[in-house]
């Protein structure tokens, strides 16, 4: 935020037309109640977050992140962001489209994210953000007018696509709708951007454009029956149901709420209504926005069952499927809750978009039912994942955060990288104060211990939180009032704090009856200048990785502790515009060389000790670390580790068990390294990014999940284009396929470069486990593949389906 007003006191009120709506906002203004909503009998009283217009961050890591984020946003040119919209509207673009995902089929998605991020900053008084919003809205209005029917999208070939959608004649797959890359997901970003430009930045023209755009959507599916619309929703579509519900809340026109229900994916909703966890193998960030929509519709339509379904999803993901820094998924998909092996092995750890959406869901549920566990989880994700995904120097943003020991992350560049996590990242670092405090008219709740000035406008109360937390384990709250007022100040007693919450009011101790993981309420008449001091002592503890008690994280208070393990081979650290540049491409380092914690499990935490004379929150654990070369590693908050390989999870064992554990690691590593050395290219069927990057095509094909792995099969065919990596020193020699031996009555031809190189038939009775097949390539075909790449097809035979294919590799002969 710019100039000398960066931490200025919030004084300007939102316009009266938005006041009632904004009073009920959750994070970033996107989960509001209707103005006069009150608690239904038997339900908690809603407690909305104080909106961004009434929050200013004080000096500290969050304010610094917002300043870097504004610099990143300022580097993006409005006309280049809008070029896809002008092209689709039949207008001449005024600048070249941006590269990367903005020119690969997801054209235009970034503009919506940018509009939302700018709206958050504009709400906090940033003038540059307001200027950029005005320029974007002027350009978008021109495009919408040229389209003539309310449409506002940058989806390539959108007119032809939407005509086919309206007719019901289309093909829907998980990440492709009639050949277009997740088009409703793309549109959702602009819907959300226009909504935020109205609610946060007060741009009336954004409201009008949003509702015209929603009218276009209503007309698009007016003659599409519900079953056909559910087929459309099989393709990733972002939070379309949520933004349509918001259109109802903004306009009062119930037809938008009916449309929001139609855009709710029953395949996900119905198991959640039954409290069934069917998430294994699903693309994680496809599901979370849908669930935000379920909760929003439930709120606006008085449907508690839908809210309960969203709460069950949150409990499943936040409490059972999230790692120590609060993120979830591996290679973008939910892995089995009882098997973290792929998470520990992969360079594609939890995705930033997932945490962005989990924070939005958390804030919405907290507003409807203000339980301390929501605030504890929000704090965990914000400090450990979100803060860590922005580079502290150049401000680049992170897509995947590997859990694999001794791997690393890569960072975006403003004009080169346009991944989904760049868009959500720009929003993340524009709204750090959005969950600082909440209120219900009678109570002011301090949700997060962060430096911030908050104006509780309805009661004429200003609260200044001064803190250097987490570097110092305490915070100080100062109240400013024009007259004494009676209300309740609610403090969060963190779940990680051991013992009572120590509080002083105006220097005097105030005993409280709360326990860790509860709220601590102080009801009194408050006066101008009252001070509340809160002690927040932190202790180190061990947290196991899901059900695998052999792997643990070290937590200190709410913070994940990690260690920098080296700076070697950080290839692609600052990404270019390559399609896969968001994945850290450097070599895996052997697991047998990763640092381990050796000692009695119940005593591990006691051996983690502060380093005298070091910066705050620096620790050593030399008494535990093996091998000997790991001694000397320093532990620090994970969000401070950048430009380095790191360890954030640790294999544990006893002294007696250490030799056997090391030997098992060494054997597995030799096998893995041998296969990786031969691998020239690889596809994970059924996973979004690998299939997109390898030119997936097919007919009558389906995907699913089995034994923790995604698969694809077909009644027709499916295929990919494989190409040896550029640094390959040996030519292709073979294909490796991972199938399932227990498949019955399946048959396929494997066609490579137009030649059938193998016929595979499973009649039944095979072993119920994975079946790895090596298929040699003819010499001439192998030579051609080395020079030109290889078109690969799996074609069903004899009226049967193909076997399920779990993995495809192109191998050298070495």
C-alpha cells in the first residue's frame, strides 16, 4: 500500500448502498449475510469479520507482503490482461496477450484474480489499486458491450463453445469441456473479480456488469436440463455456484439463487450430505470452491443441511487431510488419509490455490458458527503456508510446496508466469487483515494476533493491536473510544498454548476461565485508553504426518519449524513462461541422505533448543539429528525459508532401529534412481496438469482412483504426446505402463507413432495389484521418437474397455 498512509487509521466509510451487505463480510468480502440476518433458533449468532475498509495492517510480515504484492500487481499491464477479452469480443487487442497459461487455453483467467486483488487493496485506501480498477472496468465494459448479450470472457473460441453447450451437444471431461480447458473455471474468476470490485471498491459499474454477465449464464443454460448441466459440472468450474448465490444477495432476485443451486455439483454434494468422505483421488482444488458455494447457498436459502455438508468437508480436509503447514493434496489430488507415501516422494506437494480456498471456506464457516478451531486453522495456514508462498525479495509466488525432504520451490515472474496459483496468490497477499477481528454487535473478537488497527464502526470503537508476534510471544491491545461503552472483548485462547491465558488489563492480571482451544471473553465497560496485554508463550511439540507416526513435523506454537538443507541444483528457481515451469525441476536428492530424528518419540521435543545469540525462533536439535553431517542444521519458521532446499518433515526412529531404516531407504533409493535415470518423459493419467502438458486427447474415456492412484481407461481411445527431455543423453528404447492386474475382460492395442507395438488382454483372474509392463520400441520408431517425440494411443478392442492405465513412461535403454 502506497505512500505515507500505509498504516493509516481507517476513517472512510463504505457507501450506504453497500453498508448493510459489507457489515456481514467474511474474508475479502465474499461471504456476506443479508443485512438484517439474525441467528435462527438453536443456531449460533453469526459473527462476520470486520471488513478490509476498517482494517489497516501495522508494521510486520503481513504489511510487508502486501507492499511486495502491490509492486507485483503494478508490473502487470491492463491492456495485456484484457487482450483475450477484446479478441473474443471481436475487438482489436491494444497489446499482446501475456504468455504461459494466458496463451495456452486459460486465456483471461488472470484478469479476474487481479481485479479481486486490486479491490482488496483499494478497500484499504491504496490509490493505485483504485486507478487500475477503473482502467480494467472501462476496458471490460467495452468488451461486454461489443458482445451484446452480457458475455464477458476470454475463453478461446468461446462463441462456438457456448453455442454447443447451450445445445447440449458437447463432451465433458474432468478438465476439458468440449475441448476447452476448464472454461467455467475461467469465467468464475471474472465473476468474482466484478463482485469484489463492487463490494470492496464500490464500483457501481462492476455491479451492473456482474448482473448482466449472470443473466447471460442464465440464458445459456435455460434450455439445458438438470442432468445435462450436471455433466457440464463434471468439468472443473471453480465456484460458479457461490458467485451466482452472491448475485442473489446483491440484487435480491431469487432466480440467481435457483441458478446457483442448479450449478451445484451433486456428485460431490450428495456424499457430503450423508457425511461420507469420498475424496480420495479427487482433484482437490476443483472441490473446495464448490463447497464454499454449498455453504453460501445454505446460508442464503436457510438450508442447514448444505451448511452441515460444507462443515463436514472442512472437518475432513482441515483435520484429517492437511499437513503441518495447513496445505493439502499431492500432484493436485487428495491422497488416501492413511497413505502419505506419494506426498513424501513427490516434488508436487500441496497447491497454494487449495489453501487460498480453504481460508475462504474457514472464514465463512467461522462467521456462521464462530468456533475457535476455525481461527486456529486459519492462523496455521496463514503463517505457515500463505506467508511462505511469496518471495521476500522479488515477490514471486509459489505453486507447489513439496513435503519431500530436501526438495525446493520455484517462484513466478510477473510478466512470464500466469499459473492459477499466481492469481490466487495475488489475492492472498492483498487481504491479510481480512480475518483479524470479528463482531456480532455485542462482542468484538480478536481472531488473530497480528499488528493491525481495527475500527469497529458500529460501536465507535478503535482497537490497535501492537505486536511483534511470533518473534515475541505477546501482544498488546489498545482501545480508543469517545465515551465508555459496555461490550465483550473476546480473545482466542490458542489450541497450541499450554496452560491458562495470561491477560493483564491496564497492568492488572485478569484471571480467565478459558482453556486451550476456547474463547476467553472479557465483559466490562471499556474506556478510552484501556490496555489489554496477552502473553502467548510457545512450546515445541511433535505432530505426526497423518496415520504415519514414523514421519513427524516439529511445531513451535502455531509455527512449523524447518531446516535449510542446501542450495545445490536449484534449477528453475525463478520460473520462465514454460508450461511446466511451476514445478521445481531440479534432481531429487536421495532419501537415504535426508536428515532423521533419532531418539525416543516422547522426548524428541525436549531436545529442540533455542540457539543462543541467534535471531528469534532459531533452534538446534543436534542431539537427535542423523546422519552426522546433518548436525549443525538450524530450525526456523518455515515461512522464512526461501531459495533453498529444506526439510519440514522428519523420519523418526530409535537408536536401535536406525541401521535398518537407513538400509531400507538405501535399497529403495537405488531402485528409484535407476528408474528415474531411464525416464525420458512421464504421464500420470487422470491428473490435470500432466495430461494437459502431454496433449491428452480421447473418445469415450473416463478417469478414477484406485489404491491411492489416478487412472484412465476408455471404451474408445485416449492418448498423449511424449517427448524426451532436452538433456537426455540416450535415445528412447521402451514404454513402461502401470496397469491393474485385477481388471476383467479388457483389451487394448498400444499404438505408438501410428504403429501397434503391443496388444494387452486381461480376461480376469489376475492379481489384485499393479501390473508393470515394459514394451520395447522398434528401432526405427525409437529413433523417430528421439527426434520428434512420440504420439501414443491406447485403443479399446473387441467391444471391450481398455485396462485402467495408471502411469506411462518413455524409457531409455540404459
